[in-house]
């Protein structure tokens, strides 16, 4: 006689909201309970918990978290609890502010998200800040950086697998000519990088490598100290092999003299539900140390616990 497999019960948003409210009650905050709930719910579940929490207790869950938690742990919980589009809008807005500006964060959002994800982030930005990402990026950047970043954050790439081989050959030639002429911010070079589908761009860069004997990122190292060229190389890496880009961000964040918690938190919270498994594999391949062990060595307390739970999720 066959045995019936009873599916695991889905988490109940009302129960989660109640438990979180209890975690804030009394003299001390129950950080372990907060981690147990929020680090193990998917984006849709977290959104529902926030809605139930607000309707039940009259306060946004994020405000309650911000009042009860502190420092890097608070930021990790806050970022992960946000809806992904809201989170990207929040990070993009930070990246255009004077004292927290970061072209690297803008590149990550523009180039490692799907077209739909980027579109939803732009829409969330409108709702949250009553402006567009494009206008804020244009206002807070200038010169070659503006030429590159505005088209990237405005892009809505085709997501399909189709590739036009003759186009890949002709555009590889254009890229090679522009790079040979050191015209790194030429509008044709930026047009190709900012508008082509990731599949088409991949074919173009493969042809570039085969035809001209170097990977394009190598040819863009003509001046290793040029910050614009660094950003252009990061753009290409984000578009073609994001796990390698994020592995490097993590490696630099962890191996620095003093951990860069901002970068570590951002990568773990934004990639936990996307491609963390590939990033972990790449990190181990590059460093011969598991990512979770590297995090344990460089962090502590509730912040460490939260990061480890997110890195250990099985849905990415």
C-alpha cells in the first residue's frame, strides 16, 4: 500500500507577523527569532508578512526592525526584508547620493538583473522617490560615466536566446576599432553594450576573443588605474558572468584590512534568492575556502548568523 506524502505546511503570514511582534516586546529583542523567520521566507512571503504586520499593528515592519536592531545586522535584515524591486530602488537611490555614491552599485542593478527586474526597480523608484532613476543618475554623474550609466539603467534588453551571428561579427569589429582608438566612451561602443541582449552580447564578445586574440576585458586594461575603464570592465563582467563579478566583490570585501560590510551585506542580500549557489562555487574555486567559512572568520554575532542563513539558502 502506497504511503501518502504530506506536503510541508506553508508558513502562515499572520503567525509570522505575530511572532515578529513578540520578538520586539519586553526588555530585549529576540534576534534569533527574527532571523529564523525572515531569513527563511521568500520574497512573496516577506511581502505578505509586511502587509499583515502593518494592518495588525499599525506600523511598517521595517520601521519596527529599524527601531529594534542596530548596525550591520539591522541593514542586512532591512535589505533582505524589502521587496526585491524596492530594494534595488533603495540601493540605486543611495548610490546617487553625495556621501554614499557608487557607480558600481548602479552597474550591478543595471546589468545583473533581468529586464523585468530592472523595469520593476525603475517603477518602484518612481513610487518611492517621485523621480526616475535615469534623472537621478544623470544629475549625479558627468562625462563618460553619465554616457555609460544612463543608457544602462534605462535599458530593457531582449531576454531570448536567439543570436545573429553576422551581427555579432560586425559589432565585434566595431568594438575592436573603438578600443584600438581608445574611444572607450564612443556612442557606438556604449550602444552595443547597453542595448544588446545578453545572448547576443555574449556571441559578440566570443567572436571578439576568437578574431582578435584577446578577451575584450583584457584589451580594456590599457590603463589599469583608469576608473572609467574599471567600470566598463565591471559592466561587461556583470552582463556576461555575474557570479565572477560578485565573487570578486566578496573577496575584496572580506580580504580587506577591515571588512567592507557594506559590499558584503549588499551582495548576500541581493543574490541570496538568485544565484548564490553559483557565487559560492566560484568563490571556492577562486579561494579554496568555502564562502560561509570566510564569513565566519570576518564577522560575528547576529550579523554573522543572518549572513550565514542567507548564504545557506537552497533556493538560489
